[in-house]
C-alpha cells in the first residue's frame, strides 16, 4: 500500500515537470511555427495552427542579409569574452576563496551589485570612451564590454566552486612540496573543472543573448545575431513572419549548443551540492 502514494507522487511530479517544460518551450515552438507562415497568416486572428508551410521568409532573409557574417561575430565575441572572463576570474576567485580578508565578502557583494545597475545609466560614458579609443563597431570592443558585464557572475560562480573543494587536498599538495602554480593547475583546476566548464557555458549563453550593448555599440562590421534580429524591425512596422524566421536562425546555434552540453551544464551547476 505504501508504494501507491509514492507512485502517485511520481506521476504528479512527472506531469508537473512536463507541464512546466511545455509552458517554457511553447514560445519557441510558436516562433518557429510562425517563421513558416506568410505575413498574413502570422497576424491572423484567431491564430492559425494548420497552414501551408512556406520557406519564403528564410529565402528573403538569405537574399537580404549575410546571416553567416552575423553568426561568426556572435561566435567570436561570445567565446572570446568568455575566455577573457575566465582568465581574470580564476585567479581572483582563487585568491578570495583560499586567502580571504575582511573585505572579501564586501568585494563580492560589490561586484554582484554592479549587475543591478541599468545599462542605460552608463551608456553615454562608455560610448564616448569607445569612440575615443576607436572601439565602436569592432569585435574587440564588444568582447571587452561582454567580459566586463559577465565578470561578476563568473567570479561568483567559480568562487563558489573553489569553496567546495576540500582544503585538505590543497594542504596535502603543499606538504608534498607543490608550488602555487602546481597547486592551481595540477590539483585545484582538475577538481573544479566541471564547475569552471559550466560557468563558461553559461557565460557563452549570456554573451550570445546580450542585445543592449550590441545594438548601441555596433552597426555592421561587428554586429552579432542580436543586431541581425533587430534589423527586421522597420518604420513600416514589424514583419512577424520574417522576424520569427530571423529569431529562429539566431537562437538555433545556441539552442543546439545548450542541448548538447546540458549534461555538463547541470553537472557543473550541481558541483559540490552533495557533500
């Protein structure tokens, strides 16, 4: 008899999980569905679920823009900013996790508080700085700004993963004569690799989806896919079918990447959760 309540609980939990997944996935499903409609069908009321699919929107996008140029910019900027953020975050998190001071917690909170600052509040000074340094509409410029906006989260996550590494292991390495460099590269980083990998994956996703700075600091040369989507908004109005097709093309790479790396992402995010 005791098995029946457990079975019911499992059924309800599974059903709620599928319901939540369906609700979260529905906007993506509807966007992809709309991308195969004509403009008239896209704005039809009531919405049409059954229609004759067409590739006209994707053909228009291919004729109008160079999708692969935008995609290449997104890849280079996202990966570049993530590697740069990790390069700064790992030593910073190491110092704060294993050699904390009285100001460590305050520094971490201050870093996290910068994420609460509205980007528009610092747009003008950053725009002027980038203009004076000739960084407007450049991949280097966007890589720098994406690194800066993701650095607080990257430091926080790696700091948390480092704190979960038993200090006894590091002390054993020191007793065996390991230098600081050997301690970090041969002991600490291999142990925290799942957490660092998941942090990198998350930083790539955040950089890929960043739209505010790409729209304000780029025009053509370094424009990523977020700018590619915005280009389908015109003074004549929104062309929903074309916009949906552009959005589907923009999210497809990162959606596939997230799906392929989901196991590593979950493993890293739960690293150290079970002692």
